[in-house]
C-alpha cells in the first residue's frame, strides 16, 4: 500500500514537472525576442536627420542606424529599417506594433512613459532656442512671447511650450507635422519664422550647414535620449536591449560611436562654414570633375578628396605656403619628386598626386585598425608625417590608451610640441596640434559636401543664404 502511494506521488510530481516545463517552453517560444530570432528580422523605425539616419557615400548610415545595426548583430538577425519623415508618427508606430524599436533621437519624458517603454539612455541633450544671427538674442521665455515660433509636431519641444504657456499666456507657436527640425532651422535662417526649438546635438550638427543659425538659451534641463519599445508583459526584448547597452558601454563601443558621429562637430566655426559654403558655390565647380575622375581611378569618394583639398588650399590651385608646398593638394617638393610630378600647381597632377600620397599613408597604417580610424590616422600622417604619427601612437600606448583608436591618439599628438614628451620619441618635435585640427576640419568639410549633395532642393536655398 505504501509502495503504491509512493509511486502515485512520484507520478503526480513527474506530471507536474512536465506541465511546468511545457508552460515555460510555450512562454519562451512565444516571446517577442524568440519571434525576432525565428523570423531573422529586427524592425527599427527611425527618421531622416544628420543625427539619426541618412544615406551616406556607402549606403545607410547615421548614429541611430549604426547603433541599431550593432544591436541586430548582437541578436544575430537582419536589420529592417522603416523611415518615417514625420516625427509624430514614430511613437504611434511602436504602440501599434509596426516596429520593434523606435530609434530616432527620442527624448525620454514622463508623458511618453505613459504609452511606451524606454531602453537605457545613451546620451543627454538639452532643448535650445535657435534664432538667426543679426536678430536680437532671446534670453528667456519672455522674449518668445509674440514671436513666430515653429516646432515639429509630436516633439518634446511642443510639450515644453505647452507647459510654459500656463505662466506665459502670450506664448504662441505652430506645430508642423510635415517639416523636420532641420527644415525649421532653415526657415529660421530665411527669417520666415523667428525661432524654432531643437535638441542640442541636432542644433550643433545643423549649424555647420546654416552658419547664420545661433543658440539663444536652453529651454529646460538636460533630457536623456533612449530607444522606445512597446509596452508589454513580455520583457524579453527589453532585457536584450538592456544587456546590449551594458555590453557597448563596458567595451567602449558606444563611446567610439559617439566620437565617430559627433566628436568633430564643434571644431568648425560659423565663419568657417560660411566661407566653405561660399567656396562650394564659387570655386568647387572648376575642380569638381578632377576630384570625381581621381575618385574613380583610385576608388575613393570624390567628396573626401575635395574635403582634403579644401583643407590644404581652399581650392586654390596656385596656393603656396610659407614652407613652399604648392597646389590644390599642397604637395612638398620631395613628395612631388617621389611621385614624378614636375608641376605641382597643375590641378590634375596635384589631385592625382595628393590622392596617391594619401593612399600610401593609408597603406602604412596597420591593417588591424578599422575604419574610420585608419583614414583619420592616414590623414594625420599626410599632414604631420607618418613617423610623428607613430610617435604619438607609442605615447598613447605607453599611457595605457588604445593606439588603434583615433579618439585616443588625437589626445597625444599635441604632446609632440612639448619638450618633455618629444625628447622621448624617435622623430622629435612636431606641431602636433595641427594634424588634430586638420583631421577634424576635413571630417566637417566632408560631412558638409555629403549633406549638400544629398539635400537636393535645399542646396540652392543654402547657396542663396
């Protein structure tokens, strides 16, 4: 009897365990993360902007795009991008389950907590008032009353204005569903509106394109940017997002990505941008075909070659420096001799010679160094010499930093002008700050040329400005 009862209890326990395993397995099998892996597709919704997603020289690019691509790789699935041109459609698309993640420079606010979940913050921004230079600088909310203000519909900026209206009843504004923040900033520089509001990172990027744009004041405290996810009892995707951000924070990938897209933004002044855009209109057309021909011959991006040339000579084929470097690409006599170039001010020979010299520097950089770091280091070598670049990389390594990352090496290049440091190097003194400025400027000029070519109808408006 006891034996029979014991057997019966064991049988009941076994059935219970099997039932639990079935329930657990069914729950896992139906989880969102499992569905994404089963379908081999992560769908992310974003928007076109310089800080999120755009089509670059080699296809889709942008901070949010690359972050989403890294997450898709982390999951081992393909990335499916949906681009919405109207910001106010993005969060409803998440609520309606049209996409798994919203990655579009979305500020995490209390109001949005009511209908979506957020992943970890990956940067902070502050909302800023943008106005046109030459106008009186707005310093407080009072200065906004009675003015023509426009913001993107569905943005956190619209909510901020609504919150302030309780105390400033004369505050009025329009919300545009079909205009981007970038387009509203253009309307500001064209004096079609008085002010717009933009996130600080987007305003910093866009000011390079619209040199007349200025920052008035901050409209509130810093706010975090984060990915938006649909509210659900199924937290499998949320946990995966959290784990992903822990990984990229700890291994430095997130810091590297920030540097790639934003590390050079503040290194160009409005005056520099204004002069550059003027020269795009007046000087570039004369040499554009030369850059395009060299780009085809040497498998480069013509806008990159044009950016290097602008940094070297301001697209002046007769340029001569105090040290007697000459031409569009400012070749030294020794470099020209090595390349068998007799006439350094000949535009065709200068562009081809400069391209060959850059590629020779690029070839010398260790193959293990990935892009874009390898290109930035090759540019630094083009400017200061390969030996001095190697000295800076050794200083970087000796200090415990990564000599294969430009963001680390650029901190140590300026030390080459300090006797305490250059005495320890093989190649001695160099004006080490110059290659840092040189590289950062070229990055900005390249961004501007890509933006101008991609924007189409905006190009003429910028030129007229």
